[in-house]
């Protein structure tokens, strides 16, 4: 029965190349996140951008990953939400 695995050295080289590709993608993603964060901060400081104004003084901004809500319900009926046609 033939082995599915290549030479261990060649396999190690492939894994190193894959690790390098993943590291590059991770760096690119980090740069994209930084760019989006800077853009969001710029928009928050621009009073002309609706819905992007900073919280009023004395209010804490939402924690990372939390979403601000207006206190009103969702305007989309439950049967019309994504994937429910």
C-alpha cells in the first residue's frame, strides 16, 4: 500500500509556506482592521455623518463587540429577516 505522505522534509517545507501565507493574511487583516477603525473614528468626529456621532459626555461608549441601539425595536418583521422569504 502506497503512503499518502510525502518526504517529511518536503511536507515540513509546505507547512512552513502555509504558515508564512497565514501570517501574511493575518497581518493584512490587522492592517484592514486598523484602517476601518481609523475611518470609523474619523466619521464619529464628523457631525455631518448621521448615526456616527460620539456618545454624549458622561456616557461610556459600548464595549468592543457590543452594538448601540436606539431603544426601538427592529423595523424588519421577523418573517422578513435574512434568509426567511
